[in-house]
C-alpha cells in the first residue's frame, strides 16, 4: 500500500481517501460543507501552474482549493488501478 | 396577518431562479456561488392569500462567517417566519442534505425543494422523495426552477403546507446538533433514498475544461474570449447605435424644430440643444448597453467566472488577494456597485477592503459609453477597437497596482480559498430576455431621471447669462472652467471638456449628454465637432482621466457603507484623483514631446 501523503502532493488523475484534516473549526466546517471530510474519497483533476490552486472532485462536486489548504489534508492514495 | 417564507440553501443551488420563477421578480441569477449577497423579497399568491417570499444569500452551514452568510443567518434567526423553503442541488444531495439536518434545530417548519432535477436526471441520479419525506419529516418536491418542471406542483404543496403553519414563529436559540450525529443520520437517509450511478462518464463540462482550464492555454483563451465578447457587442451594438442616432436626428429636424419654432430663442435652445440633444445622445447608447449586458449575462450564467477565478488565483495570491477579487473586477465591467457588494463573499477584512479599493478602476458600462463615443469620433475605425482595448488593459493594471500597494496588509493572512467550480450551464432565452428588459428599464429610468437633471443643469450653466454666446468664457460654466483651468491645462483637457468632467464626477452617464449640450450638438454632429477640436493625444488623455478619476458617487457611497469606514472612502477618492491626474499628465506631456 502507498504511504499516506498530503493532498497537494497527490498527482493529477489520482484518487485517495481523506485520512485527516488539520484545520481550525471554521475552516473544517466549510470543508465539510463542500464535501471534504475524513473518510471521503476524492480525486485530483488538475493543478494550475505557478503554484496556483488545485481542482479536486469530491462526489458530484468539483472544487478549487489552494495548495496551502491542500497541504493540511492527509490522504491515503488509492491503488492506481482503482482510479477512475 | 401576512405570511412569510425564506428561501435558504447552499450557494448556487438556484434559490434566486426559483424566487424569480415563483414571484416573477427580477433577482439576479448567475452560475457563480455567492451571487446574491442581499435580502430580496417579493409577494406571490398561494391559494387565496398573498405570501412574502424572501430570497437570501446562500450559506454553507450555520456556522458561516462571511458577510453574505451572516446576512442570511441573521434573517432566519431573528425574523418571524411561517417556514423555510430549503433549496438544494439534487445532483449534490450527498453533501448538501447536511444543511437540512442542521437547520432542523432552528425549530421552524421546513419544506425541501430538490432543484436541478433536469441535471440529476441527465446524470442518472435518482431520488426517492417519499422516503426522504418520511425520514426528514418534511414535504419534499423535485423541481427544475430553470425550466419550470414541478413548479406548479410545488406551489400546490406549499399552499397546503402553509395551511398547516398559519402562524409565524421565531427560530429557537440554536442548539446545533453535533456534526457527527448528523453524519450518521445522513448516511442512513442517503443509503435509502439516493441512487448515484457508479460509473460517471466524462461530462461536457470536463471536455470544455480541458481547453479552458488548460495550464498554458487557459489564460490566452481567457483573453481571446474577452476580445470575442467585445467584438460581438460592438458588432451588434454599433450599427444599431448609428441607426438610432440617425433616427433621433431626423425626428429633431423634421418634427421637433418646426414644433418649437414659435418659442423664444432661449426656450427652444433649452428644449432642443439642451434636453433633446443631451438625453438623445445618451439614449442612442441603449442598443449597445443592452447587447453588452446580454453578453455579461451569458458569461455570468455559463459558469466561466469560476474558471476565471481558478486561472487568475496564482497571480492574485501574489498580490495578497484571491481569484474572486479578479472576478469582481470583471463583474465591475457592468457596474461597480454590485461588484463592490459581491466582495461580501470574502472573509478577511483586509482582503475585502483591498478588493473594494480595486473595483473603482473597473471600466464600467457608463465609462464604456464615453470611450465608445470618443474612440469612434477621434480614431480611425481600424484603431478604435485597440484604443478601447488599451483602456481595459489600463483598468486592470491600475487595479493590480492598487492591490500591490496594499499587499502589506493582506498578504500575511491569506484567506483560505475553497470554491465550487459549477458545471457549465447555458442560460435560457427567457432568462436572457428578462435580463435585457431589466437593463433597458434601468437605463431608461436613468435617462429619464438624473440624466435629464444633469443635462438641464449643464444647459443652465452654459447659457446663463442669456445675452452672451453659449459656453463662452462669460457664462457661469466658463467662469467655473477658468477657475479649474490650471488643473486641467497640463493634461491637454480644455475648458469645455473639464465642465463635462465635473458632471461626470456624479455619474459617467452624464458626460456625453453634457458634451452634447456644451457643444450645442448631438449625435453625429457632436462626433464631428470633437474630431475637429481634439487631436488623438488630447482625446486619449481625456479618456485616461475619465477612466481613473472615480467611477461615480454611488460607487463611493457603496464603498463607504460596505467598508463601514469614511477613511476607506476618502483614501480611495484621493488615490483615484491623484492617479488620474498623474497618469494623464505623464501621458499627455510624453506624447506631446514625442509626437508634437
Ligand atoms: N440545469 C439547471 N440549472 C439551474 C436550475 N435552477 C437554477 N439553475 C442555474 O443555476 C445557477 C445558479 O442559480 P441562482 O438562482 O443564481 O442560484 P442561487 O442559489 O441564488 O445562488 P447564490 O445567490 O449564489 O446563493 C444559474 O446558472 C441558474 O441558471 C435548474 O433547475 N436546472
Ligand atoms: Mg441567488
């Protein structure tokens, strides 16, 4: 199994399950409202150049998230074959 | 006793669309989370009684802290209501249903409308509404607010529901249910009522985004799209404007001139060269303005604005802001006032102030009128679009410069940016027609209101005393112009133009009307006069000054009320006036030295 890694290092096209989110309560609540919470499986769709934001897909919702915020989300990457 | 229902839901779920559909009102709709930032209410007939429906800004949860979320939360917590109509996006039910469970702790009667049924069906998502009803203990209806499916049934169900809750109640003090408890309940409910196909094929949105959000092509495509939009607006609007201008001229010479021939000279001058030329010249912009706002509506409703935020975020982050500030700059192209209010979605105060200080430089449609008039009058048809484009570039550069100057306050505490990228959507023709209608109405009421007033005042200043030539140094206007001349001469702006600028301070819509009165000519005649009197350097200097020196009084008033600080307003005003003078000065003197 691949070792856990923060979301911003997950390659494009890869999916993974959120292990933990190390955010203050307000931010964590907002993340949850947008579909980011431990246990959820999300997929990295694209990253923008120049250290710009990342597009991730959580269920039926596409989100943009900055690298700084992605860095506080710990992921368990799925085995590559499972990524759809 | 009047009844009242509030529309609540996450951002971009279609609350305003449903509000418009139910009440026939004209709330602004757009595929951008956080478009509505203020309360809006309208009445509708349900059964045999009138009911007040209130459209609220979207909220993510009941802990929300941005200004727009606070507006919504304060309303549901403090106002007596018959109930809450929750609007959710059916395709995203799995995350949005949590809001319903949270809201149950408010103790108000609730009704759930699952919107965007059309998109859900398209994606193969099925909801068993009877199950949801039983488990949530509230009526649930599947609708499509945009296309109207299920709305008549919704109205019937709402009528019955209101009959059960005839009294208004206050929300009980919030005892927020633990989020974990909600999570468990949620999973139970969803496993019974929601079916999502496992394998989702790439959508149309995915395919379009491959191009529009391409790492290297994204920004060039953005610029191309902008150019294309302006070409279309220009291509449709300019001939129509010319036609309308010609028509107004014909009416003047054929009908109006003979009509007022019997009046004293000053009265016919006031009516023809004052009111008619002034207001008429402004009015001839109606087609272009409508075309422009239609194009804006298509862009806003397409979902591309969220992509623009994504593309520009890296740059904006270096300026201490985020992609949303850039989008507000784009929205300001229509009018600066709603763009200024749109910054409510930002949480950090320093960032919000910085974003609000940028917006006055956004080239709004009122300034666009002035520039269209000047560029077509003074520049060749080949050069005109590029001159106009350069003014948009200047507008962005100044906005970026403003953010850069303020970055010391904003950059150390960047607000986390989390935003939905909604799927692309195509606006319906009916929605576009409504938008066109609303913008024309707005434009006409302005033309009929303060533009008439402004034009009349300009006529008065340029014609009193009556026994001297109009707009000559002996008139009131001439005296004022002589007084401010030292400020404007170094910019190549002559006395007559400076009078128009004085009025433009109140609102840019008056500038062209004022010029028509000052020069005593409307439409084509005025263009000809301007081309004779001004060379391109003077004209560009005038346009630069007009772009920068402050949008209008209402934008300043909005800046003051939204920031809650007089200092911010004065700082913005001083910065705009100073920058306008310095840049026009630098441009005029350099260009004169280089090109003579
Ligand atoms: N396909 C589809 N699109 C819809 C439907 N209802 C609304 N929309 C679109 O969804 C987008 C958001 O609609 P709004 O009415 O502005 O949403 P809102 O809930 O008021 O959004 P905020 O004011 O930002 O909270 C717009 O592009 C609408 O055209 C629907 O039933 N089906
Ligand atoms: Mg809305």
